[in-house]
């Protein structure tokens, strides 16, 4: 298998299609692709994210994993950005009054794997993490 990065496809449940459509399109400013009355595609930084209406979406018990004294929600998803995009994106989210689970900060500062990270939820309760590295070769460094 090639090491060439390929776009991933992720489909997630939402309990209100329009509220979540507005969140991903207007708040996160993701370009909208195809849609129907039960799902919407988004360009998630070059990846395909699809929100699917599941009106009877039972809320999963929230699981928290302590990391660096913070409560990281499990499961979560997101994307690794370059540092400039991360800074610009996090500043837009702050200006839009996003409620962060974990506000933007630097983990492992001065250590192997130093990274910027932030966590927040969409209106359906799906947890998202965005992160960035000054040196992308540190992504899998031990």
C-alpha cells in the first residue's frame, strides 16, 4: 500500500440536519457538496465529511480520557492542519464564540511531538479535534 495520503470519508449522525448544516457550513466555513433531505457532504479540509440525519440518535455515554490534566472526549475526529491554518481557524472560532471543550493550546511544548490542539462539539454532540505541528514529521514521533 502506498504512503501517499488519500482523502478519508467519514459519515456521522446528527439529530437536526439544518442546525448541523449551518454549523459546518457557516461556523466552520466548510464548502458544502452534494446533499439530500437526509444527508449533506462537506469538504473537510480536502476530506469528505457527511452528516446523516438520525432523528432517533441516542446520545452515547460521554467517555473522557484525562490528557495533560484536561478531559479529552472519546470518540472524537478532526484533521491535522498546518500551524498558520490552525491559528487562523482557531481565531475565527474564538470570534464566533465557539464553546471549547479544550481551548486552543500547545501540548508537549519543547518536546517531541509538540503540537497545537483544540476540542469542541458540533450541535449534535460529535466531538472534534483540530491539531497542528510546526514540524509535520513529528506527527508519529515517539
